[in-house]
C-alpha cells in the first residue's frame, strides 16, 4: 500500500489558525477503524457484465467515466453531490463521497478492457486534512473507504485519484460514449426493476403523507411549500431524496408544466397537481403525478377534465407491449384528448395537431437512474424505436387549460390535470408499478376521505 499523500486543506476565511503544537497533538493517538469485511455492494455482481457490454462497443479505446465534481451553490457552500448515472451504473457507487472520482476502462487486448477506479481515499491522520479540509476532510463530511476497502466494495481495482493519467477529452468521442451508455441502460434487469419498485412504493407512501397533511397545508399561506416539505421528508427518510424538484401546483399553477416555485397558497375550491418521486439510495427514481381536489371532492367541471385525461391515460397504457412503436402510447392518448376536446366544442375536429395547445408535451418518457432516463440515446433507438421487455417508462397525459386562453369557455380556464404512472414492459404487455395509488375520481375521493378522517 503506498504512503498516504499529504493534502492541502481547503479552508475558509473564518477558520482559526493551527499551531504546530496543536497539529502534532492531532496527528497521534487514533484507533484504527477499518470497515468490516462484508462490504461488497450487492450490485457488484452485476456491474462486470455492464462494463463488458460497454467494452464491446469500443474495442481498443480508453474510456473515461467521471462521477462528476462538486459545484458551488453560493460562496463556500456546495450543492449536495450526486454521482453521474453512468458512473453509478458501471460501479455501483452512489454516495456523496464519490465527488471527483473517475472510472477508467483501459484497453487490455483488442477485445476487452481493465476497469480502474481512481478515488480519493480517506483522510489519513498523519496530516491536517482530516480535520481542516472542509470539502473532503473526514471530520467535516464523513469517512471514505481507503483503496483496499473500495476494491472490496466494488470488485474493481482502485488507485489514488492523484495517479489518474492525463485525460485529454474529445467532445465528439464524449458524445458517442454518452449515447452508448444511454442505450445500454435502456433495458432494465430484474435488480433494477426491483429498485424502481422500491422507489415507487416509497413515493406512494409520500403521497399518502401529503393527503394526511392537507388540513395544515390549507391553513398555511404557502401551502404548496408545505406539501413539498412533507413529501421531501419521506424522500430523505426512505432514500437519497427526491429524484427531481417536486411540483406542488395548485389552481392555475398546475398549467405550468414544471412549476417548482411552490410558493402559492392552497384554495379548497382548486385542484392540486402533485408530481413527485423518491430516489432510492441506489439512485433509481419514481415519477408519479396525481391531481387531487383540495376539498376532497371534485367539482363537476374538475371531474369532466379529469375523466378525459384518465381516459387518455388508459388508452396510452393499453398500447404498451413488446414490439410496439415507442410513439404508439402517445398517439393513443392524444387521439382520446383530441376527440374529447372536439366533443366539448373547444376544437372544430380531432384532425391535425391543434390539441397540442392544451397538452403541450409528450405523454411519457423512459425512467430509471434519471427521471428522464437514457436521454442521450439516438432517436431511432428511443423515440423512433420499439418497446422491449425490461423498458420502464411513464405514461402521463395531461390537459393544461391556461387561465388566459380565450379559446376556452371560462369555466375550463385555469384547470390543469396530469395523471402519471410508472410501468415496466413485460412479455405479456405492461405491469403498472404504481397501482397502489388510486386513479379514478371516485377512488381518489374515497382514499382522501379515509386518510384525512382516519
């Protein structure tokens, strides 16, 4: 084992100076605290095959997959770190301590690579970094594995980050690598589906927490923030946190697709559009939306809009099966929306794409380590591709009836409804992973009533 490298502590203006005597005092009399032997990551049995699939795509090429770097939020405060999804998929490492680490696949013959993981090992007690370095010191941010421990965890040969060879990068080659990694991650194995189901189950519990908290949220001047906070508590308690910024949009805010300001009050006469997902400690995220009547019961107009969106979602889900075009579920959902808007007199007919004024976006996306997973995949593999067993995706049609849209009758303006569920493609069709949460208006009213009065 090489000798620990001395580090230059990262300090700030208000840190106190350290005397030589204190430095010497801090360097001694520490008990060894090795990690236990049984620290191998459960997913480590799967990552060699993942790396081998990537290796086969790039014979003879040196492949560099960084975890990513810390980013400053403000002054000397960093954003909470989350490793890049490709790095997590190839190594199994998902913790905040991975900041700055790099996986390198070194060519080892014409048709294979050797994986080397370059990491920053734990702060040695022989220099001052362990108690002085605010970014990486053990007393500031917690313990990291040493090199031997990191090898036992991952099954990958580990080297000190300082020994990382120069990594000249080529933008086009980086894009090609990102594309390959997205495409390799599109079909989920059974372990990944299990992680996603865990994320979905925790998310369902978070939605129940929100409904129970509605009386207090309705009384708060920024009730949307209260909702965000309640769900965030469940996400941090059960996993790594939220997989994306929670959308807690009441009233006309629900017509803003990515409303994350969440600074509005809640009105019992309005709907709440809640789009939220728990991210597990393994970084797989759910993505679920429910639109709920804040009074506990839908008005006739709210129910009218909701039932059209639900019918569209049912049509989309019905189009999911292996071999189907990826776009089929969106087309099926939009056909229902266009016909419904025509029946309401909003559109003259269901032809063309005029319905998009009221729907705005596509009806779903792939789901996995990222909420919009595998986004660098080529269009012919993703958007213009076909569904396969093991794909996990959302189906989430919506109607966003803007409050200032004069093409709409006044009673419809300012209503936003989205219904989003997570599904996995199976040999028989598709399995609804988020079925624990009600979707029909009657079931939602009964569910909310039981949670708020029980």
